[in-house]
């Protein structure tokens, strides 16, 4: 694994991170690692989601879509 050094972090940010780390039963380093991993993986999942929805949307691009409000009204009127 690689090592990263981050300098000049605001003291208030460090204090908040220490509080979070303590609440989560982690060291400061463990908390920072957890937050970085979560952020990167969330971004990756979001990009994957956007790609999948775009490809699904392309499947019906040539079809006229009905407004869902109209479909709900029609269903309620039955």
C-alpha cells in the first residue's frame, strides 16, 4: 500500500475528525482512511449508475414516453 502525507490541515477539521474517529472506535488514521475509501467508492458507484441508466435510457430513446402522472390518474380512475 502507498503512503500519503497531507500538510496544513485546518485544526478545526482535525478536531472534528478526532471526534468522529473516537465515536466510531477508530484511530484518526483509520477514520481518514475510511472516509477516503467511502468517498472514492461512492463516486465510482455513482459513475457506474450513471453509465447504466444512460444505456438503459438509450434502449427506449425512439419511443414516446407517457407522463407518469397521467398513468397514475388513469389507474386511480379505474
